[in-house]
């Protein structure tokens, strides 16, 4: 192994850690491609947060906003979106680059013991519980999915402000204007922009062995 093989690519990323301020900190960390290699057996789990509306630039400072989120681990990001069919709404995208949204920040949630293959299997199993036609802006949105994943993997929930507007809407619908409901709830996932997650069947596994 040459000296160049030991050099890791690094990138500047806005990362907020548990206990940090909501603005987060500027940190230097390994890129998504190298995050899955951890000799301690603990793998980092990140929450990537996106803006759904330019209004977030103002409302964010008051602890409000309309956000999309996805969970990143082992160089891939997974999120939940709406469609009209009784199949999974969980999809995979390039980390911090979800189509249709404006990336805001990355939050470190903790670590998991699951390796790359175990993590993928975990996502596939969970995906069967999140069908696209079960999406609901206030009760079952992308942030609910992210919170579920983070709790199971790290034991830590996502920050309250990420899904605060949904909780406010449940308490008092009049605080969530109809045009905002449409803006936040009508963003459906589209073919070609993501890789849909499908649990492996026995037939799939047999085919994989043959190929």
C-alpha cells in the first residue's frame, strides 16, 4: 500500500452535534464514502435537513419551519416520501443531495453497531412499514420516519425543531395555512430521482447467487 492510499478525502460540512446550538458548527470530517470504515466497530449516523420553502430563512430563527429530512449512514441517505400506491415510500439518494429540496445542515445523532449489510437489511425491513400511500403531513411524514430510524439505531430522537410545525398543526390546525399544507405535503417522490428500497425476496436472493 502506497502513501497515497492512506490519504482520505475530507470535506467541509456544517454538522450539528447533540448538545450544540441549533446553528451548528463548522467541522472537517471524512466524506460519506469513508464514513462506513470505522475500526472501533461504531458507525456514525447523521440527520440531513433540507428546506422546503424559502420562508425557512426567516422562521428558522424562531424555531419554526417546513423541513424535509433523511438519515445518512454508510455513504447512503434514506428518506420517506408520498405516492399513491401501497408500496414502500422509502427511497435512497446521494447524501445531502435530495432532489427537490435545498440542503440546510447535517446533524450527528450518534453511532450504530450495524455494519453496511446489516444496516441495509434493517432499512429494507423498516421500509415495508412505510408505504407511500400512508404518508400524512401531520401524522406520518418524512421526519417521523427519520425519528424512527434514529431512535432504533442510536437511541437519540431527531431535534424537536425539525418536526415542530407538524406537532403544532395537530394541536391547532388553524396555525397551518392550507397553502402550506399543499406545499409541504404534495412533494411526491418521482421515478428516476431516487432508488426505491425493496426488501429482498427468496427469489431475489437465489437470482443474486446465480449471477
